[in-house]
C-alpha cells in the first residue's frame, strides 16, 4: 500500500529539485503549496510572485493577503482550513503569466498533489488554473461563480486576487462584489458537504 506521507514528501523533494523548464534558472525557491493537507478544499493559483519565490510559500504577498481577507471575512473560511497551491511551482520572471510549456511541464506535480489530497472542491483562481484544470479556452469572466465537474471533483472558478487588486471597486456587479458573492456560495457548498460527510460517517 502507498504510504501517503512518504509519497507527499517524495513529491515535495521532486518539485524542489525540478529542472523541467527554464524557470528553474531564475527561481530562488520552488513553491510547493501550504495549508491543511486533510482539507476537502484545495485552492489553486497561477504561479509564485516575488514574495512567494523569496519565502517558498504560496500567496504571502499582496494578492495573498487579499485572498486571505476574502476567504476569512467574506466567506468565514479560515485560510488555515484549506490547502493552497499553484499550477506552476516556480516564479516566472517579472511576474509574467506562465506559458503553455511551463504549465504543461509542471502539470504532473499538480495532478499528483490532487491525487494525494483527494479534495471534494477545487477553487481555481483566474484564467491559468481554470483553463488548465477544465481544459478550456473560455475566459474566467464567463466561468467564475459556476460549478464544474472534473474527475468527480467540484471545480469552482473565481477571479484571481491580483485582478481584484487592479479592480478595487466594490460597486454592485464589480469583480470584487462578484467575488464576495462567490466566496459565500463556496462556503455554502463546503457546509453542505460537511453535513453529508457527517451523516455518511454516522450510517
Ligand atoms: N499569485 C498566484 O497565483 N500565486 C501565488 O502564490 C501568489 C500570487
């Protein structure tokens, strides 16, 4: 039988040593992921930025602080209760979007993480993770706030917090307003899943 903890540690070591694409030349640290590995919810971002590259932790810069506030204040979802990772584990220079070759080189690590974590809900932030997971070219504006099925997992795209930093209005119908609606819908689904899981465990 596979020992999950050993498989997880081995995967982390493989990511730390990875040289599958050119991003290994400029990274300071790989950013594997962080959070509750027993969570039923995994949040997937795009790629590390400067602070993440410096610390080896996902979403610790400005976008990360906004993500934490949205989860905790908007959705009453403690950041520590979920697991957070990125599609691409190394920082693209100048925070450019990772290209298709980098996304596909890194894909096996994300797939292995999801296989080991076995989440019930995957939240994808912005175009890069949403399009990578759902294998679509449709944009985030059409996909956000809707539930999709991916290999039996519920996928819920939301706007990326960096996009919200650039679009700060809280006016009705603005990206930020929609995101606060989305995180409430996310919390509702997490609560529903918890009730069903508790009932199933009693039976
Ligand atoms: N943006 C991301 O997509 N991921 C991070 O870890 C930080 C910023």
